[in-house]
């Protein structure tokens, strides 16, 4: 990851910003862990008989899981695009 001055990085569009796969994977794993903990908490609430709170936790766990999967999907797309660019560059370097 490059460290550019703040003024330059603010001028970039999101598509031009550098993608850091380590951050994407950390966010994905964190989102999945939060979803799992919310589901565990929901199960404990069900055992306690608080079904309304359990349903709220279940819904929030679902939202968190979907968000984490979205980050992972974007990571996969960026990785595939990077691999395609490397392949295209290698193809262009081959002498005819």
C-alpha cells in the first residue's frame, strides 16, 4: 500500500484507489465473526425466552453476514481483475 499525501488520495475516485486485499480479508473475517456471535447471543436469548430480542439479533446477524459476503465478493473480483491484468501483460510481452 502506498502512502500518498491526503490531498492526492482525496482526488482519486474509488475505482482509482488502491485495493488492499489484507484489509478486505480482515473485514470479511471480522464480519463473519460478528455474525456468529450475534447468532450465539440469539440462541441464548431463545433459551431465556426472549424471542423478540432473539429475532432482532438474528436479523442483525443476517445483515452482518450479507455485508461480510459483499466485501469478500469485491475482494474476489479485484483479485480476478488483477490476475487478468497480469495475464494480459504477459501475453503482450510474448514476441510474435
